[in-house]
C-alpha cells in the first residue's frame, strides 16, 4: 500500500490517478496522519466496494463499542441489572 501526502495529491493528481489501478489502494496523509483511502472503482464495482467499506466501518464500530463495554465492566452485569436498565430507559421514553 502506497502513502501519498495531500501536497503530492494536489500537485501530481494526474500521475496518482494513472498509478491507482496498479497500486490497488493509496492512503492520503496530512502531516503524516492518514486521512483518506483511494481505491479504484468502476461502474461494475462501485456498489460492492461502497458496501464493503460500510460493512467494515460497522464491524469496527461494534468492536470499539465492545472494547469500551468490557473496559466498563459491563460483561459482569447480571441479567437483573440489564433488565433494570432497559426498564428504566423504556419508562423514561414514555414520559
């Protein structure tokens, strides 16, 4: 995977577009930090590629939520504690 800076992206975009199909993916960086992923698309692959990216983002979000939950000790909650929280939220929504 090739990394390119925002500056390079601005000044050599034509060259980058030509190289993209062979590279398959390029990471755009700003001050050394990744900010975007470039990947070649076509009319035939657009929907599948967008769907795959969205799926990967959702999986990462769930993983992060699970890590936070474990860090808070939620894995040690009893069923009664879980049901009490659910009941409280439902009660608040009715008000």
